[in-house]
C-alpha cells in the first residue's frame, strides 16, 4: 500500500474543513481499512463533497494524476476553471445533477499536467443521506482515462477514413454514432449534427422505414444478418447499391438495444456486371 491513496483531509463539519496528518486521525478499524483498500485499487483517487457541495476530503492520489494540490480544493465547490474539453452544456448538466442530488456517472474532463501534456479523467459519485434522510453530500472516485480516450480517438480516426458505411442506431431508430463517410455521403450532414436524430429526418420516411424494419428484425432475433444488398438514394440524389450487414449490440445485460450497420458501396461492381452481361448478350 502506498501513501498515494491516503486522505489529505477529513470531511468538513458545518464550519469548514478539518485537516490534519495521520497522527491526529483516529486509527482506522479493520473494516475501514478494508473499504479504503477497495477504493484505492478500483480508482486513482477518491473524494467527498459536504452538504454544501464543498470538497471535504480528497485522497492525495489526485495530485499525482491531475497535477493539482488537493488541499487547495478543500472547502471549495467544484468549478469549471482549469478544466478542458468540458462544454458549457456538459458543465451545466453536471451542476444540474449535483443540485438535484443525482448520481454522477462518468463525468469526463481533461487537465494539462506540469509538462503541458493533456490528461483525461472520469469521476463517478453517489449522493449520501444521513439517518434522517437529509442530504449529506457526495462520495466519489476518480480515475485517469487518458489511454482510453486516446485509443477511442485513434479508432475514431480510423473509422472516419474508411470509405464505407459504419453507423449505430438504437431501438427508436435514432443515430447513436456514425462515421464521417455515412454522415457526409449518405445523409449529407456531419456526425455532430445527425447523432441523436432519427434516420427519417435525412432519408425520408419511405427509405427510413425499410432500414427500420431490417433493424427491428435483427433486434428481435438477436442474431446478425447475413450480408444483403440494398439499393437506396444518397445525399447527391444518385441511386447506389450497398452490400450491408447488421449486427445486434447489447450492453451485456438484457436484450439487444441497438444495431450496428456496416456497408460497402458495390455500385461500381454492379455496373461492371451489367456491362459484362450486355457485352455477352451482343456476342450471342
């Protein structure tokens, strides 16, 4: 066990934070040490907010990751200052969750370390209530996800360079994700604009209904489709033929909740086949 995960302050009382070294803190019971060990191995740091949403406890592991002295935060409420890659909407939603005493789930942000390197983090927290049922604050954990974010972005870059259809829709036919090719060539849009909207908003209800029916069949069976051909219009108004495969996706619990669609434009191949057939017909 290292010192990295030890608390740097005790929880605040109503007058403010109490701080002190281990010598002034009562010895941990076996159960408390057991819970602390679990917290340390499952996250990079842990923290508490009091009933006024002020930081009251932050383990020293946070400084090694974020580069920020945890004692500076004690007694203060969370602020957006110093955080990167957090939109106004994301920060507003985060504050709304805190105000409504909702759990904090995978709130992501980035900070630059002392060397200027951008590092990414995720925090999770649950609201706590006292014996009277009154709100008493939050207990949460944080972890560095720089490698995960970089891998996601690398994969995204690869997906966006593939000249093929890659997209996911949920059970309500809303786009969950798509690559640049699908958004640009098929929808005449961008992933940022189209994600969250229904396919009918771009393809028209008649074309969207065909895809929706195919998705529903895959969701109902829970089995990936065999590759099939689909003829459909694209953003420039031309009609193209795609070789398509659909795969049901699940979060690991319950039935599939979304469908991954991958497809390749085989129009040039179809045109070559027709030209060959025409040539053969003339030679007969």
